[in-house]
C-alpha cells in the first residue's frame, strides 16, 4: 500500500526524521510507537505532505508521491486523522464531516459524498443523532469519531491516525480501536501512531519502534509485546519488576 | 510444505524493502547497545544513517570470529543480561569459544526458522523426530528440538552418544525422522550392517543432516543404506544455529531465510563480492536477532549462489551445499583444496571408507600432504605388501589427476580415526607451523 525509503524531514534546520524506511501492506494495521518527540507525528505529516521531505521516497500504491501536494495524497486514497482531532468547534457535526469530502466536490460526485455520509452515520449512529450539534460541544470520544468519520468521507484505502487515544478514557479508547479493527476487516489499511503502546499493539498486526527520528525495531505486534526494551520503555513495565525477577546485574 | 508462505515466497522487491528496514533498525540497535560496533564505526567514521540501501552494506567492515572471541563472554550482547534467557556457545575447537545469548523473542524466531527446515522436508505432526545431536552448549540439539515441537511433531531427545541404544530406541519408538550429523547417520548404517540387521526394521523415512559439510555421494550412500530421503541444512551458532538455510523437496540448493539474514558471498582473499554463481565465503548479517545481532559476519564457509527461482514456490535465494571451510582449505601449488573434494574422490574407490584425515607437514621447506584413509572391514590385502602399494598408488593417482595434489597415502585400520558423534571431525591437521 505504502512504501517509504530513507525519508528525511524536519522544521527549518532541525532534522526530525533521520532516514525512515517502512512499509504498510494492504489490509494491515501497522503502528508506530515511541516516546513523545520521537518524530512520529512528523512522519505522518510528511506522508500527508503537510511537511516537505528533504530527501527520501514515498510510494503510495506504487506511485511516487514524495513531492505531491496534500490534495493529491488524499485523492490517491490516503487520509490523515490528525492529532487532537482538529475539528471546527463552531460548525456542526455534519458540516465537519462534509469537509472531509472535498475531493468529491463537483457536479457528478456529490452523490458519492452523500452515500459516504450515510455509511459513516451507520458506523457511528451517535453522529447521526447529533449531526446538527456543534462539534465543540461533543465529548472527546465523539469528537474523535467525527475526526475519523471526516477522514473516511473521501473513501480512502489508507487511513493514518495520529494519537487517536489522546485524552480519552480507556473505555472510549477501546471503542475507537474496535472501529479501527472493523475498518481493517472491511479491507482498509491503517497506520496508527500511538503513545498508548499497550492498547494499540492489541489490535495491530505489525509495528515499528521509533526513537529520536530513527526506527530501531520492526516486528509483529506479538514480538514487540515480548520485547523487553519495548516493555520497559512503552508498556509501563517497571524497571524494578525486571531486576527483581532477574537478580543479575 | 512451506511453513511461512508470506515470508518464504515474498516478491523480490517486498523482501528488499523488509531487509532494508530491518537492517537499518538493527544498525541503530547495535550502534546504541554493542560497544564493539560503536567503537568500530566511530573509528572508521561510519554514520549509521548513511546506510540507505542493501548495496551500502558494503561500506561496513566485516565482523570476524576473532572480533567475537575478544568479546568473550558477553561483550557483544546487544541487550542487558537479564533479558537473555538462553546461552549457547561454539565448541571452541579452533580457539576461544564464542558465546551467544538469546532473548525470548530470539528463541521464538529460532523455533520458527527450524520449523521451516522440517516443513520443507515434509515433517508434520505425525512424525517422530529423533534428535541425535548432543543437548549441550552447541545449538543442534535444542534448535531442532524446539523447531520440531513447534510443528507438533513428537520429539525424541536422544542426544548423540551410544549408537546401539539409539538404534534400539529408533526401532521401538517407530522413529520416522533422524536429525544428526551425516557422519552419525553413516555410523548407524554401518553398525546395523555389522550386526547383520536390516535397516528396513526401522520406520525411518527422512533424515536431516548438517553441522559439517558432506558430499552428494555421501548423501546417496546414506539414502541407500538407511533407505531414507536425506535433507541438508545449514546454520551456525554465531548466526542463530540451525535455521539459516535448508533444502526443500527439490534438493536443488539450500534456501536462505532472507527475511532474517542478509547473505553476501565474498572472495576471502580480496574481500570483494564474487560474481553471482561463483564460489566464495558466506557472509551473513542478522536482521531480527535481539540478543546477539551480527553485521557482515564472515562464516568461513564456502558456497555459491544457485541462480534462478526454485520450482518449490519459495522465492528466497539458494546456496549450493557447503563445499568446505576457508580455514580447512589447503593451498597447494596455488590450488585451493577442500577436504570435501577428497571425500568425493574416496567415494569412487572401492575398499575405503569416507573417513580420512589430512596431515600437513613441512620438510626442507617443501609441503608434505599425508592422507590417512580408513579401509573397509572387509579390505583383505593388508598382508600383501605389493597389493597395498598398488592400492595406495591408485588413490594417489586419482588425487593427482583430479585435484592436482601429490599426497602420501597411509591406510588406517577400520574405525581407527576419530569418529564424529555430534562433534565435528578435525579433518585437517596442520603441522607446518
């Protein structure tokens, strides 16, 4: 679905991504875990073309989109559900959702947009109930659903999600991730960046570990869950637990 | 059967992507965690980030056995010792042993790679797999044990000693699969014949042999004497143990597990990559090892690439069966001779066993090669000096005509040379130093 080689990007003189190579196969949920500031969001923003890479290559379904403008990425079937939802709080739920269909604007495609909207209401019935409510008045979980729904409005193949669990209660996180699994079951491909490693590794097929701008580990979700570095650094397993068990060193 | 369809039959470009991703991640980990690699790359001024393609791998220095010996025992581990759950080691026959640590994930990876070997040989949960490797610091026994359990076979962990009892267990437990060195399998056959027993008494149908180079003739001999199909497999403790490369049912080279190891073949003298298809030294880079990752490790094993795709459906690169070791190599008159070449020739001669030892010495600055060969038990003309001489001359002539070496031939009594029972034969004794 997407293949990235040696991607470098950053802000002005600050190089954040130091040569990232990764791939996501069709129908996979792939996660990138890592600490705050590792460069995870920068990576998604670079793929979405909100940041221009300084070198490297991004192939989306075999096409080189390294320097393509953001709308070409969306038209190519790849959307970003940004960190912190980024809704328009004073617009209604429906208006926010429709904004996600901007690639479908035009005389012939408005039917598609309406059909997609119906689909999203089916997937998130609560949004149907609240379609005329102002987005800013929704709960965090509902806002995340709107953000995801907005992403789905263009009927993408690859959905990139940036910290979808941020600020949400554990039960709500579970709901959101259940939706992500449903999307995969429908044949969609998902790339999720998360700090909540434990939750996301529960639904992911594969994952990468990112540290200070580089990927230092690739493996199946199961392998990452069993990797002691990952457990210590990202799964909240206490250092003491390890030393007490081991007794060495 | 292909154990892991997704990874063993990947499209070339997908495999390359996976390899570069895993290589870059491994380099970051070794640079951060292994002082040997950090010091080496800092000294050579190598930036890890500059490795952007598989071709760039050539910019990195090799890792040698000697480097690892200097890291004895734990210096080259890439994780804290508390994360290590298993320790194996090389035998140390040629110097200080190399100690290898495995994490939990390493053991899982290892089992699944050995499962690939067994599946490719047609082994299933219906098989009884008898393991005649020693369960010890060496990797053969435990490697096959966990791999066979992984595919659900019934494992009989017999170890290498006491061949008589081994045979009895093999018969009584209805063992279908023997895992051992090729020498051991031959030993089993010889012993049964000596006792006047038919190998048909056994239920054996498959043999998986490795840990020492063996010739195609030896395979045929084992197959016909034990009435089995024999599969070669290749691995070494430093890289992971068994599970690096293996034969499928086509027996046309050994498939390298390229999703876990990058293979290079170099000329051991110039250290340059050899043209595809030519013989050279195998060099491996591990891609998934957590405990003991290695970058461009020189194995000392000699082989070459089999070009083209295998008809079995796997897309991984294939290597020919190991023809020898760089450090077993005898150089005479500019010719590189491997003990396996000599084994091939001995097979053509009636009256000798493929058990032999090469003794090198130096007299007045001239290299002398002595070849000690065991004769078969029914070799009669020991008492007739002339016939013995003719026999010796015949062997010497074959060596001259086929390998271009002039060797002094000594005939040895049956079973007088050191046997291989899980331990490797020391085939070359170099007294020149």
